[in-house]
C-alpha cells in the first residue's frame, strides 16, 4: 500500500547542517487520519540536527484519502525525509 502526499511543505535546512554538511535520512512515525491529515507525528531515527526540521516540514503535509472497500481509513506509516548535499 502506497500513500501519496497531496500537499507538502519545503523543509528548512538547519544552519548547522549547512555549515557541517550533515546528510542523512530522518524516519518519522505518523498516523494519517481518515481526512488525509497527519494526526500524530514523532521521530523514530535520524541525525538529531535534522530531526526538528523534518518534523516541522512533514506536520504540514496532507495525504490523499486511503480507502478500503470505499471507506476512508486511518493509516499508521513511516515517512522518510532525506537530506543530501547534492
């Protein structure tokens, strides 16, 4: 099952990350509500200097409704936010 974000926000790059060229992937645990809006969001893993930036960006995302047998359902998922210097 693949969720598709229908609205995303740009992530702000932390100044320390820019200065130190920190790269990595932040993994977030999320509960997507029946309306496609993130209900709960927490950091699972990733570089500490990037975690807050990822949380702030993703909390504004919205997803297309996921339907099972025509009924909108909540979905527990993980979201990966990757920072690279390329």
